[in-house]
C-alpha cells in the first residue's frame, strides 16, 4: 500500500476547495484521460460503418466487444499495480499505451470500396453527391442505376429518369466492401492497445485519489464526487470537438485530438514537480524489480484482445430459429467467456457465501447479487448511446440546432455528459434533503427507478418518431429528451453501485465482488452490442437505402427494449421491500 506523507494540519495554501491540493492534479488528469476516451467513443461506431463500411451487425458487435473488454482489463491492471508497480507507474504506463492506440487509429488508410452482389456478380458501388445528399449507384449491363431500398426489403435499381429499371429480392442482394486487410489489422491493434492501456489507467487513478485521505476522513466521498466531475467535463469537450474535427478534416483529426488529450494526462503525472511524491508509489521491493518485465508482457498481451476482436469480426450469427442453444454456440469466444464466467461465477460465490458466512452475511450477498443482475439490464440499454442511438442520430435525426447550425451524429453524445454535470448537484441536494426527512429511497428503489427511467427514455424517443418529417427524420430535441431522462436515471444508479458492493459484501471477498461488479458492466456492454445488432438496418456503402424502413426498425426495437426495461424496473420496485430486509440496514 502506498505510504502517505506525515504532515500537520494543512494550511489554506495546501488545500483545494477544502481538499488536498493533489486532488486538483488528479482531477485534471482524469479530465484529459476521459477527454480522449469519450472522444474516441463518439467516433468508433461511425468510423467502423462509414470508413471501413462494415454493416451494422459487424460494427455494433465490434463496439460491444471493445466496450466489454475496457471493463475487463482494469481488474488485471489493478492487481499488477497493487503487487508490483504502484498506482503512479501503472497510470503513466497506461496513458502512454492508450495514447499510442489513439495515434495508430489515425492511420486508417483509404475508405473501403463498397460493392453490391446480385445475379452472382459483384459490382462496384459509387458514392455521389446529388442535390446535397449522398446517393449510391451501380453499373448493371452498361446502365448506371441508382440503388434504393424498398419498404419490403427488396432493392430497386432506378434509371436516370427515376423509373425502376429492375427490382432485386432482398435475399438476392448483398452489400459489402473491399477492405485492406492491413488497415483492418492496424485498427484492431489500436483498439487492443487502448484496451490494455485502459486496464492500467482506469483503476489506479482512482486508487491514488483514495490515498489522499486518511481512514475515516469524511471528505473522501466529496473528494471522489469532485474527481468524477472531471469525467463528465472531459467528455463534454471531447464529444463536441473530436466529431467536429472528424467531419471537418477527417477521422485522423478526431482520433489525433483524443491522443493529444491522453498525452496531456500522462504529462500531468510524469511532470508533477514532486506534488504527488508518496502517493501511488510502488510497494516495498521483496526481490528484483519486475516492472520492465510487466511492461514488455503487457505490450505482448495486446495480441489477446486483437485475437478476440478478430474472432468477433469473423463470427457468423446464429441461424434463424436455432434457439438459445444455437445463439450461444454461435457467440464469438469473448461472448462465450463472458457468459460462462458470469453465469457460473455468481451462483458459485453465493454457494461459498452460504457455507462460509453467517446467515446475515449470506442474505446481504444475495441482495448484492440480485442488484448486480439488475445492473446488467440497466447498462445494456444505457450504453446504446455509443451504438444504435448514434446510428439513429446519423440516419433518422434532423441535427439542426434552432436552424442556426447542424451538429454531427457523434456530437449528440454530448447531451448525456452535459445533463450529468448540470443535474448532479441537483440530485445530490435532493437526496440530502430527503435524507434529512428520513425519506431518501433505498438502494433497490433507486435501482428500480433507474431501470424505469432508461425504459422511459426509449419510449419518449419512440413517441417522437410519430412526428418525423417527410424525410423520416425526427427533431434532435427528441434525442436530447432521451438523454435527459437517461441522465437522470444514471444519477439514480451509478453513484451508489460501488458503494453498495463495499457495504453488502463479506469483508474478505470485497475485492472479488468489485471484480464481479465490473464483470457485470462488461457483460452489459457486450449484450448492449448484441441489442444494437438487433436494430441493424440494411446499408449500401455505409448508408441506409430506405429511411422509412430505418425509422420503423429503430422505433420497433426501442419500443420493445423500453417496455422491457420499464417492466423489469417495476418488478425491482415490487421486490425492493424484500431486498431491503435482506440488506439488514445497509442503505
């Protein structure tokens, strides 16, 4: 454990808003790291579907795989820091590896060449601007024909005069692209480096914040609240600027800015001027320094997520009607591993708790596990923001702001971070006021409200689809309304999750339970990618060919998951009195 320098009562000059002055540097470091992370996240699914011209199935699957691995690796990075590196060195190493990953994403090569296959022949597809809108054309038997999707899923090839030259059945038309295997490999290396680097950075910057406060210091919770504000402040800036640069100058500029943000985070720790001396230092050496070996092994370990990404990209979906067994058998290796670990691990821990703990401890563990399962549902749907909701914004949202200017699809993710920053103080004050009156909801009730809220957000957007214009696009304010509702839901569940785990877990396995908590979020991210795949829309050259079908598809999926989420939330609210009894006073 890192040592804390002995000191007397701090003078006013040693404090930052009443907290140790080192918090300011760690706050800023986290701000810039999240700047890079969320800036890249705002671009990823669009990059996959527009630059590499992957279909929605592949793009959403890759996004889900990436986000799930981001939440898996911190367990390993935290362990290595605790035993060998110390938090400070782990943070610096993670920042360097992540920045390299963002920089490598800048080298994506030329945009993939879209193709369409019908009549047993693969045809090149050209993308042209017609009256300010992109249109897809193909040459068939010497005639240049425009591709347009029909409501029934078939494809019409239009002659120059707008008449239908021929119609191709849905089953007889396939869209794909010619991609460079080298640039795909480079992109996968970049994503893998970010996953590995994040594993070192994410858990250990928080550990350093915790080390600023002595045991029992009541400022700790407030300090973490300030620290986490850096996450949302960083994401606000990046989700505006990175997509803007990507549109204005190219994908390389958006990813390059993310890399710069990550380098700033590294520099704040590397060149701290001694301000962080004694915090996050390596544990006392008990043998040879293993840091170099760990760094080399971690770089080599980039091959592991690379292989998992490659497997995800080439996985063949289960055939229709194959059932749950067929679906599980067709899952990529990552999906199988996550599913098996979670399904086996949760009951196994409960069995151990029953045998090794007291009756009260077992009941509290049951409550924790039930809430963890509900947590999977929340984050599965909430994280549609980076996948299906971003694609909906790109395809079926009128992105004009009061008619003054347009934002890009990636920039719509800004709404969530903005609402979190604006509403977090309001919710904190509200919970405090309710607590003073003995009316603050318990943890299960807050979880239930969050699930109802995430469902209500989707249903709000579905309502908005009934007001779509003649181009089958809804006003951006409907999407902003969804993010407002989702942000309020997030504020009901996110701040209490980790605290809940530490309070309900048996003391000697609290570390393992924290791992289970992050595993649940990882599983949720993966399932979220699968949900986004259900909302997949047929595209040619990265663009939908029928916006009416696209709008109806999204509305149908969002309505289903909205109703399911709200129903699950109501179920949790109904059983919350039972869970409260199992929690034995923990609140």
